[in-house]
């Protein structure tokens, strides 16, 4: 066994262990409890868990997905987050090797994973994690390990936050409310600090495409049921324009078509929000996280 393989195994083991801890952070962030006290317990019967109940993945299998005490089902979220964290840790090491970059990337992906899950489950995001990503992104640039210097990181932070906040506040035009949650602005700014001023616009465009694939379908299905054909058709053209711009032709014409369809889509969405009393924000942090994953593993 060569040295890199040996390190990779340990990185994956640490990923599983951290994934188990992230489950605690996710659930207690939602419940408002401390992540330190009380010790791990069953969320159903509140019985304190034994140490062997907390072995990543294996405990879930040994217990057959049920609490040892009350026999209630254990959420499949636990092994999924543990395995996903292991994979992200392992891929980070394979991509960047033994370096400062690996540590920074693991930290960024960990924060994004936690925020993504809480956003999906409860539309709740701890903005402190986004702030931590932003600070570490600037520090990363300052160490000279990134793609840019501190100036580009700071400008990227400002640009990312400003663009997302502008989009969010555009909701006041028609819907009299924000089009997106405040946490999305924090996360966009954090990604700007990581990728810099010259890449943040591309990151946000990729996040829009990711939202079309993973988030918007549910929204469009509801629009289809309510017979809102204009929003559905515009969404399709907007998605096609993004794909065309990034895979076939990158010129002023495709960029202009992308901008026009994007503005039309925003208009129809905001118009629909204005007519709807129950205005729930779509979880957008998953889309931003997907864009970050793409740039980390396929661009930088």
C-alpha cells in the first residue's frame, strides 16, 4: 500500500466521523439546542445513546435503522450524510493531495453541506457558517494558495453579495417582499471570496442552472397545476439559453438572450408571488452549493 492510499483511507475514516458530527450540528441547529450538551440522544424517546450507537453507518446497519430503546425508525439522513461527507473528504484529497488547499476545501464543503441540509429540511441557514467561509476564503487568497489575491477575494465577496441582494430586493417591485432569503446573500458573498471577482458571476449562473435542475422543478410543477404557462415556458427557454451559452456558443447574442429570458422569468415569478398570500422562499443554498462543487472539482 503506497503512502497516498494510506492517507486517503484515513481521510475517508475522518470523513465518516465528521459526518456523524455534522448530523448533530444539522439537527440541533434546527432545534436550537447546543451542539455540545446534552450528549447524543434518541430524538424520539430522548434516551442517552451508548458509544456503540454512534459508530458511523455501522450503527445504523446493526440497529436495522431503529432506535435501540424505543424501536422508532432512525432517519436515513444519518448514514447518507456520513457517507456523503466521506466522499467529499476523499474527493478533496484526491484532487488537491496533501496541501493547505485540501484543508480549506474540506472546511468549505463541510459548511456548505450543513447549510444545504438545514435549508432543504427547514429553510433555515446559519449565516455564521457563510461568514466563516468568507473569512477563510480571504485567508486562503492571502496565503497565496488560491487563484487570486486578497483584493480579488474581497471584491468577489462584495460582488457576490451585491448581485444576490439585488436579485432578492427586486421582489419588492411586484411582490412587496424579498424574492430570496437573506442567507442566500451571505452564501453568495462567501463563494465570491473563494472564487474571486472574475469567477463569481459564472458561479451564480451555474447555480441558476442547478436550481433549474434540482429546485425549480417542484416550483414549476405547482405553476403548471395553477395553469401558469408563461412561467413554465420562460423557465424552459432560460434553461436552454444557459446550456447553449456554456456548451455551444459564448457570444454577445447568446448572453443577451440569456439576460432577456432571465429577466422575464424573474418578472413572472415575482408577479406570481404578488398574487400568492403564502410566499415561501425556495431553498437556494443547495443550488449555490452545487455550483461551488462544480467549480472546486472541475474548474480550479
